[in-house]
C-alpha cells in the first residue's frame, strides 16, 4: 500500500482523531471499553473482508448471490481488473484496521486484567 500525497497530508488528522477517540473511550469506560471497541472494529473489518465479493449471509442470499455472479460474468476484462484492484486496495486498508484492532484488544483487556482486577 503506497501512500499518496493526500494520504500524508491527512495522516496527522487521522492519528489525532484516533487518539482522541481512544482517550474518550478510556475516560468513559476504562480499559474494558477500549478492549470492547477493539473487538467491534475487528469484527467490522472481518465482516467487510468476508463480504468483499458480495453477500454471504441472510435469507435472500441465494438470489442476490446469483445476480451478483451473473453481473460479474457480464463484466468486461477491464471492469473485472478494476474490481480486482479495488478489492486489493480495500484489503490493504482492512489489514491496517485489523492491526489497530488487535492492539486495542491487547491493550484494553490486558491492562484491564493487570490493573483493574
């Protein structure tokens, strides 16, 4: 994942926002809240990764999945390549989200056990 110029410009704002969110969650719910927030972020990232190619669960999945498969087969070669490139970019960002989530879970639950039990 190569960072573009706009990514470097927005990076301090993103880091500041994440730090502020972590401080607010810690102030409201302590280490346990930090661990639960990490679990939520990780579960959302995992769910998005599972469903990157289309719907995977639910009652209406079979017809929806069939329609998505037909639409994907009707795509031109360039459209399929674009879809694949877009999926690769999404997976790169989801990897970062999973790493942040794992850190929040380890710190939150680890410090909860260490300091608050």
